[in-house]
C-alpha cells in the first residue's frame, strides 16, 4: 500500500521535510516513489504539486494524519482535520503517574 508521508531532511535541530509517495511500511531512508513537495515547520510553509497529490489520492495512496491535516489546511482536499494521536506522550505520562503512586505508597 502506498502512503503520502513526510520524509525528514535537514541538519540536527533544523528539520525540514519532503512530501513523498512511498510504500507505507518502508524505512524512512528508503527511496520514495515520487517527490511531491516540501514542508518547513519553522516557517509553516508548505509547497506541493496539487495535481500530482490528487492523482495519487485517486489511485489509492493514503495520506498520513499529519499530511491529511496539511492538505485540509491548504485546501487541497475537503473535509475536517483528524486528531493526531501521539502514543509516546501518553506512555511517559503513565510512567510518571506510576512512579508518583509508588513513592507515596
């Protein structure tokens, strides 16, 4: 299955992302099928080829949640934004709660 996702590029502490079509379960460093654009999180500037994005969506490529939200924000697709679920933040919180409850007991 193909996915439209962000591929990180740039130096340490200076992230920049490419918007690519790649195999969903591929490694992050593997070669993408097609490069569609770029995203800079510092300036919030996103550029992409809208007609190619719509082509890949029409043939069944699924955007990640973050990419979907970027497309909705830019008006490339219609619909509402999806909530981003971050599992690692919940895991850290539960570890802190467990440590606090163990210390009081």
